[in-house]
């Protein structure tokens, strides 16, 4: 049984947090515009719930928070993020959005709706590189792409309630389409998180192994601890040199790498004689 009063309080709390933690300073006019978008989104999604059972409105609020806090876009982008699913999934139209929030917000939402329709068109090839190029050429406002990436990031963060086959499908699509897009437009932190989450679902055992086994042991005659952080390419050269002289050492998670990056690092250095060693081994 859903406690509607408690849920409404949580929705209000998340909305206030969106305003409070925005990277950009919001004027009173900005806050008024965001409030209008929020109210429209709440009304539009009032009868919808996600697979997890929570009210659907939490999703657009979360996407708007990513746009506002992690990426640092403006009030117009926050409004569009709040409304990004409204035209596709509810009774509200682009005309309703334009009438309430203006042409720019409506144009961004229209671009996001076009992307959703593009994916549903069976006649269009979804080969990764073609799809990425298509997204970039279809939209002359980069905010459309950024909000779509934020939408995908939140979906990746909340996939636990989905069946496994769907998790793998979405994660693979994310890795080959949305992560390179994020990199191309400079959203490096978002790109990294998308890669990590993709690895979590496409290769769960490897992902878990990386978390459980933090230390790397290179076999040889000596064991030296290497402190500090290294640029990845320099680190690989160093490893190759030490390996050639059969000098071994222990290295704790190089550069504090994220799981996906660490996996790539392991693949690049696969010719060296090293293995993961559980933390317990070091105690």
C-alpha cells in the first residue's frame, strides 16, 4: 500500500533539493519557470509508475538534478529535463509546453521526443556510429543531446527492477552509443559512470571482481610498494620496464581507477605477469 502523503512529501523534498543544489545561481524568474515545468510534469505523470513501483515523477526530477548539479546547465535545460517524457508518454502536447514555458523549452523537448521516435523506427539502422552521428545532426541545440545522456545515466542508475536481458541490452547500447557521445561533448565524469554501470550489467562477475580484489601483484624477485598516482600511459611503460627486469611490486588500484577503466588497463597490460590479490592477502 502506497502512502500518498509520504510520497508527496518526498517529491516536494526532491524538488527543493533540485533548486538548492543547482550549479548555476537561479534567479527568481528562473525558479518561477522551473516551478511551472515541475507542476506540469507532476500533473502529466500523476498516474504513472516505474518498474520499481515508485512514482514516475521521481525520474524526470532526477534527470533534472543531473542536468543542474553534475553538468551545470541553465534553467531552460532544467525545465526541458523535467518535461523530457511528457509529450511522448502523456496527454500533454508541444503546444501546451510552448504556451506555458516558451519556444526554447518546447524545441528542446521536441528534439528529445524525436530521439525516442527514432529508436522505435524499425527502418532505421541502429548501428552505433550511425546512430551517434544521426543524433548529432538531427539536433542543432546540444542541450538535447546532453539531457538525453542525463536521462540515460539515471536509467542506468535505476535498472535493478528490470529483467536481466533488458539490463544487458540497455547497458550494451549505453556503452556503444551514449558513453562515446558523452566523451565527444566533454562530459567525462558522466562518460565514466556510464561505462562503469555498463560493465556492471554486461560483465557482472568481472565488475564484482574488480571491487573485491583491489591489489595487483606483479611476480618477480622483489616486492616494492609504489605510492602516488601515475598517468595511465606512463604507468604501463613503467610496468613493462619493471617486468623486463623481473622486478615485482604491489600496486594498489592504479590512479584510483573506476571499474571500467581498470578493466581496460588490465587488458592493455595483459602480456605482463600479474594477478589480482584479495585485500585479505595483504593483512
